[in-house]
C-alpha cells in the first residue's frame, strides 16, 4: 500500500474523523514508502504477541497514513458469554439484528469480528460499517494446509484445507467502504472467540507503520 506524496494529511484535513475512529495523527510530512499493517491484541495480555498476528489486509477501504492506529473492543455476533459459539457471517439484515443487543449502549467505538463465507468481504464490511464499527476482522473458516499438517489448525467435518489463504478482494462495489478490514487465520480467530465466549473483554489494535529496508517494521 502506498501513501500519496501530495495532498493534505488526512488527520489535518478531517480532524473530527480521526477522533471518532481513534486514529492518532502522524507527522505532517507525506511519504512514498510502503505502509505495513500490524494486528495485535493488547487485552487480555495473554493474547499479546511480540510480532503481532499474521493477517491479510483488504484490497478495498481507506488507505491509512503512517502512524494510524485503531484500538478498540472486539465484538462477534455469534459469540456471547454462556452460549455456544456459532458462525456469524454478517451477510443479511437478520445477521445484523443478531448483534444489536451486544453493541455498546453508549455508541462507543468497536471492532467487529465476522466469519468468512456466504457473501463477499465487501458486503460484510458494509454491514459492519452501517452498524457503527470502526474496523473489521474476518475470521477465516479454513486452515492453510501447512498449518493443518503441523497440527496447529484443525478442520471440522468434511472441510478441506487450503494451500493459500484467501485474497480479501474488492467485489467491484467497495468504493463506499470507509473502515479498514483484516483477515485473521482460523486458529488465531478461534483463540479470540474462545475468550469472548468466556466473557473476557478483548481489545484489538490495528496499526500502520513504515516498512524498513530490511523488510521489518519501523
């Protein structure tokens, strides 16, 4: 992903937007360096990983500035304390209505976790956007074959593994999407769902940094 070398900084031009979605303003100067996304779970601390979580960034939605950060509570419509975990794909108004009772009553920001399948990633993100989410985490429902072979990811039923994870692509209608979305691997998303099922609050942190010359993150 590239950040334009010209034009006003997003947070300088639209400060209220940055406040509403939790972005931290970056340096005023622009850059043409590649911006790399990072996914972390700072709360509970047991979920935090030194290098963050592997993920795929959507090919639609906003282009984030260097230094952009969104850190908010995670909500999944199919995971409620004391109830069995079930798939929640957010593909219809019925799916949207299921999550309404557990959304923050004070309209505070949140990130929605949504399961892969049944409709396009853009459709899921559009529904999340309408519900007031500031970001989306797609939970993959398929193991990559390398992970399944090593035993770190398990498949249920007659489902098969995939050689490569899905591309979180635009279905051609994603021009109206204004929130970011990332795809998580199945085994990692399951860990988060298990915490939510137990009633443990989970916070996700989506951030964007410059890629270092050696391939790391600055």
